[in-house]
C-alpha cells in the first residue's frame, strides 16, 4: 500500500472512532498538529485547516468522547512488528495553585530550583505513554495521555 493510501486509511479509521462533533474534532486535531505556536484555543480556530467558527472548538471539546481503547489499538497497529518497540512513560504536572475551584487538584511533584523549597505544587498530574519510533530523533507518538486523579487514571 502506498504511504498516502495508508495515511488516508488511518485517518478514516481514526475518524470512525470519534463520536459527537466528529468533523470539528478532526479539524481541531489537524489544527493542533499544524499550528506551531498556539497560545489559546482562538489561535487554533485561525488555522486554515479549521474551517468552522471558533465556537465549534468548544463544542468539539465538550461533546466528543473518543473511543480511546479503539484509538489506542489503531495506533498500535501502526507500529512495526519486526522490531522490539521502545515505549516511554512520563508524568507531567500542571501547576494550578490559585485555581481553588478546579476539581480534583492534587499535590504533584514538580522540579523546583528555588533553594529550600519543596519540589511540589498543587494542580493536576498527567500520565503519558508514547512509542519512540526511531533510535535517533526527537519525536514520539503518544499512545495514551490521561489525567491522574485521586482514584488513579481517569477513564
């Protein structure tokens, strides 16, 4: 199969695993991938691949509930089977000490260069597992990215 045909088949399969607001969600995904510096959602709405009104971004984020397990299986199918995969895990903290009404804030580890301070923050933690496709290079394909709650990973 030609690479462009394989990419088209992958995109069609991924699209089928979205639920409500599929079109806006899919265009938002393309905008995220193609926008080098987006500082807010409005920046993504200005991307030429996002052909909808800016409010569609909010609707997509609110309404779409992707079938995450099916998407993960689709991603894994893209990995070559003739070599041992290299997977990487990461924890990222999102510091939100002043967001008192934010649900599920937890104490998170965060490197701190201020002498005498503890290396923690109040906010939300995220866990990522990614496939590292090349021995050399700087990119990775995230397979799963989930917020960590007090009960464990969110589902």
